[in-house]
C-alpha cells in the first residue's frame, strides 16, 4: 500500500436519457413493477422472483474503466414523484441505503440492493430541499424550503419523529456537510454564513462569515474541511477553524457561484462545480489543477452536481441542458447521455458500487450493461 502524504494542518495530529457516444443497438424496454422499471438486460442488479424472495444477486466485480462507464445504462427506475428530486445521499457505511428529497415535500428512503422504497415521509410544514444521512441510516438531517423558516431538522425515519431543530440561518441553506464518524456537521447559507453544529445541541458551536455564497465539505477523516467561494478553495483544520484557513487554492479565472465541492474517497483530489458549468479537479495537497471539464451553464436556480466514482478515476456530472456527463480525470470526456429534460439532474455515485443514480422527476439507477463489455468477472460473494 502506498504511503499517504501528510496534509499540512495548522498543527500536527421511460428513460429520460439516451447515450450520445455509445448509442444502444435497440430501444430499451421496461416492465412496471410497483413503480419500478427494470431493464430486462440488466436484471442482475436486483433480486428476481418478483422481488418476493429478496435474495442477493451475484456481485459483478470489475475495474471502473472507460469501457465500463460507456456501457452504463438505466437498469432501475423509481417513479411516483410529483415534483423534481432536489437532493440525494447515500449512507457512507450502509451504502445500499439512499435517501432523496423532492419538490413535492417528500423524503424517501430506498434500499437500492433490494430495489425497494422502505419509507416515505411528507414534510408539509417545513418543506424539504437538502437531505443527508447521519451515521445512523434511519436518521436524516434536512433543510426547510417553506420560505419563512430556515431551520435544519433532525428526523427519525423509523417513526416520523423530529429529534431536534437547528436554528441560526436567516436565509436559504444551500449546503450541508456531515463529519464522518463524529457528531459535527456544517451548513452554509445565502446569508453568507457557515455554521458549525453538534448533532446533540440546538445552537451552533461556531460560525464563519464570508463575502459570497459558499459551499463546504469535510474530508473522509473529518480532520479537514474546505470552503469554496470567489474562485478560491480554503482549507481549515477542524480543530482550529477559528484561526482561519491553513491553505488557500485558486481555481483560475472561474470566480462564478460555487455549487458542490467534494473530496475523492482517498482524499487526494477535490472536485468543485460552478454555475458557469465547469467541473474543476484539484490536487488536495498541493492545490494544482488536475483538470477542468465543461458542461452547460446553469441558467435557472438549480445546482450543478458532480460525483467521484469509488476509485476516484472517473467523475459523473449533471449539466445545464439536462444531460449527464462522464469524465475520465486524466483524459477527459468519456460519455454523454442526453435527456428529454432541460434542467440539471442530481447525480450521485454509490460508494463502493458499480452504480450511480440520477434524480429528475424520477430516480434512475445506472449500471454497466454487460452485453456491451468484451469481458467481465462475476463473483459470488457467498462463496468467498
């Protein structure tokens, strides 16, 4: 295993999409099963026998390459939404669990391995815009979008019970970042503040005031968090954030509104998306630009989202014209799937899995189409 470089801390311690570059040889057909559409060529994704047995399918083991990414197609669709999906999150450990928030004020919990919606809760009083898991996959944190209350809510999905409210922002919350394995999380708002919270307390534990709309993210170890705005990425030691950033990186001439910032799973890379449709990839230790990819600009009050694959060598992103792009970090565009939709989709790669999801007015799960691959290995994990 290669040694990890030391980070310089302040002190040591019906499908909407059709592929452009790899068009299918036949039109995909789907069969309806309780608001789930299963592609017949990709039925290895979910259990068979009418989903009654819920037995685990064989795992497909393969390296994530350009060929694998190009072959990806919609294998499963969840419908039934009465609005657009505005946020999605996979649980960091129980990675088969996915939660979504929608404009129809619903929060839905899915088990993507068993292809089932486990629970739906309607947040009629507060509405919902951003949602994310806590360490407990049955408890989620979400932001309001009712226009009169900018609180954050901690909700038990098991019994539809509010555990705690977090009040502090005076304008719409645009980002929530959880610190893995700890009780802390960050939120940032159009009020140009970043608040540090402890799950167990209703009042914030600290604040940062910035000059423009920010976005934030923790690294996987929870030792560092990054703040992006004004064409700069600022890195903070979580233990001494009050002393200011210990490192600041530039993203060149792009000082447009930042949307999403994330670390790769190994912590070596950072991606940042902006309103003008750019997806920046930087070295998280030196700040060097690795790549900049160009999607279509965001013209509406939407978000350009992007996500690393588990290996960190590929990125998927939305686009201002509704398309989904796939990028190789080293060589550039791999594929583009056009859409009949014209608004940017939400996108998220499942941690440790050969699947990514997109959210529009329906939830789509994308998996490799094995019929398009020259070779692959199927491993039965029960015999390992």
